[in-house]
C-alpha cells in the first residue's frame, strides 16, 4: 500500500495566511467545536501545550466575537492539523468542515474558507468535490501558490496527470518551498524518475523546519523512496533522523518496522508497528502488522489484524455512504483489505466503486488489476494493468504485479523481465505466498 505517499495536501494548511476580509457571522449554526485531549506519548512535549494554548486563544476570540472570521478559519486549520497528527480525522475533519461552512454560508467567495474546505474534501478522498472547490478558489486568486497545490493534488488523485504537472509548475514558479518540492517529487516518481523524486524530496526536507510534522513527514517519504530502491541503510537514516527531531513520530516508527521486516527481524517490526498504532489511528499500521505476523509464523494474529483492517475501513465507508458531505471514501483500501481476508467478491465490489469515481488514476487501475488477478481473471487484470503503467512508474510493487499478471496471461518473457526489474530495483520487496509457485516456475 502507499502509506509513504500519503496525500500531501493535508500538511499545506498550516502557515496559510488569511487573505480575505470578513463579513459578520450573525448566526453560528453550532457550538464551537472543542479540542480533544491527547493521551500517552502524544501528550508529552511542548507541541501539545502550544496547540492547547493556540486553540484556547482562538476559542476565546470566538466566544468574545462570534463574527471573527479569521479566528474561525484559523481554528479550522488547527483542527485539520490536529487530525493529521493524532489520526482522529473523523472528529477533526467534521469540526473543521463545520467552521469553514459557517464562514462560507455568509461569504461564499471567501478565498481562505474555500481553500480550507478543499483541504478537507481532499483529506476525505472526495476528490471531485475538492477539485471543484479548489477551482472556485483559484478563479478568485490564480496567483496563489497554495491553491495551485490543492489543484495539483486533486488532479493527481483523479488521474489527470498532465494538468497536475502544470499546477505543480505554477506552484513552483509562485513559491518554491517544501510543499512545492514535495509535489514535484511525487510527480517525478509516478513518471519513473526515481532519482529526480529523491532529489526533490530532499529539497523539501531541507526547506522545512526540523521537528515540524510537515518536515518530518517529507523526511519519512524520502526514506520510503530509498526503501523502495532497496537502500535500507539510507532509509533507516531518514527514519532515525525523523525520530530524533520528532520523538514518537508514528510514521517514522512504521518506516523502521518495514526495514526490520526487510531484514527478517519480524519481532522488532511487530513491536514498532504496535507502538505506531498506539500513537496514531491509521489502518495502514494494522495492515502492515498483518504481514509482520504472517512472516513471524503467527497466522491467528495475522488473521485478526486483517479482520481489524476490514472492520475499520468498512466503518469509514459506511460513514461516507450515510453522509456524502463528510466521510472518508476508502473503497480502494477496502479492496486490498478484503483480498487479505480472501473475500474476493467484496474486494471486486469495492474496487469497482473506487474505479467508477476515478477511472484514470493509476493506483485505482492497479487495484482493479490485482483484484482481477487474485480472482483468476487474467484478461481483465491485463487490461487494467496497462492503464496502471501508462505513466511509466518504476514502483517495484507495480512492476512485480505486472510481471505476475503477464506470466499468468502467457507472456512469459515479459513477465520474467518485469519480475527481474522489480527485484533489481528493490531486492527486499515482499511477495505474497500465493505467488510462490508462479515465481518458482518463472525462475527456471
């Protein structure tokens, strides 16, 4: 899965300066959302104290003057970031959306409120809506780098890659910084320029402030780029630096767990992923625990972890079905989760739902291809895999899956070449036990 490439737009919102004047908010529709307490290691250190003080100050401003647009939007942005840090997106996305919508109800063309709402839409995987809201903001202020980044993210997730490149170029022309370099890195990665992707992400890290979540997120992504190229030592360096500058950073812990898995140290990986899961609610940690338990010969725990992923993602999907305005679309992730529990019909059902939303996205096409492959539907798998590879991505997992599909489709030479390419790029790439007979045949 793509934990290392978590959507980049969520870290853009901090530091965004209010650009629009405020009309009076005469009738707030709901009480001011509260800040929820952090627990355990997440409550230690100065960041939590600073967050509480900042949020408390903004709430006091709103109690004193409910017409304070700037305070309302700054509070929304603080809640978006708190959701990112803690993983409590269901609560904080809803709180932030309430605050942004209260502004937009009185001032529909408030640029900053539109950008804030677009961030929430993208975070919830409501990509078409996010694009529409970001486009409205861009029409109001086309020379703003922030909104160009939102446009880039929406275009990427909808599979409109040429438009994404143009938006990223505009962003870099307007304001080259951590956020702009990070987007360049991902666009280079999906177009097969792995060296260029690492170079751009290194620039993003150097442009950030050490210890800030946004900077350390980029450092973890840089580590993942090294990890995908089989350079575990450099990957570990990045993860360790992230842990040193931001202690108890869950995504750095997960990175260290993956390199532990690659080296065959399964107990260490299980411990690190368990710690990460306690820090931040992210289904991906439990998904990786499933693999760690399997490799450590703990099938019962692997099955329990796989089922926990399905239950968590299904709850998100149900919430999205019940309230289209708010709720995390997670059907692509659910498709992979159901493959782990061998529920192939449900896997196809959710893969199709996601494909209907964004048929041009290469990750969605890859999911469709892999689900059909697991179902033994190789002709369909081949069709979707061609779409998944159209940008020239050199992601080793993608190449591995393409190789398996080619072999099953009778294209032996192509399949062997793709599998060899994947292994050369990342010798530590984990393979599925179900593929072992096929891989042994291909190696002869």
